[in-house]
């Protein structure tokens, strides 16, 4: 009778240890999966953001060139006006 009780206790302890380990690893696996999903989405968002910024560069440079052109024309007109006054 005592040996049967020992076997039952050992089986219960082993099952409890197995269940605890599986629960722990299940949580760890879930955390890793969530971290992987969040990290993957973060990488996709970052890539899209960089592409968007790179697509804006020619437009921004063109605006700077147009602005510099206008300022140069204004400065030229101002110089011509000053020359006429003299």
C-alpha cells in the first residue's frame, strides 16, 4: 500500500512539475511571439516612414531651389534699383 502511495505521489509531483514547466514555457513562448510581432510591425513602420521621407526629399530640395531662385531675383532687382537711384 505504501509503495502504491509513493508511486501516486511521485506521479503527482512529476505531473505538477511538468504542468508548471509547460505553463512557464507557454508564457515565455507567448511573450516571445508577441515581442516578435511587435518588432516586425515596428520594422515595417520604420521602413515605410523612411521610404516616405526619402520620397519627400526631391520635393523638398525643389522647394529650396525655387526659394533660393526667388531670393536671388529679389536681390538682383534690389541691386538694379539701387544702381538706378545712383
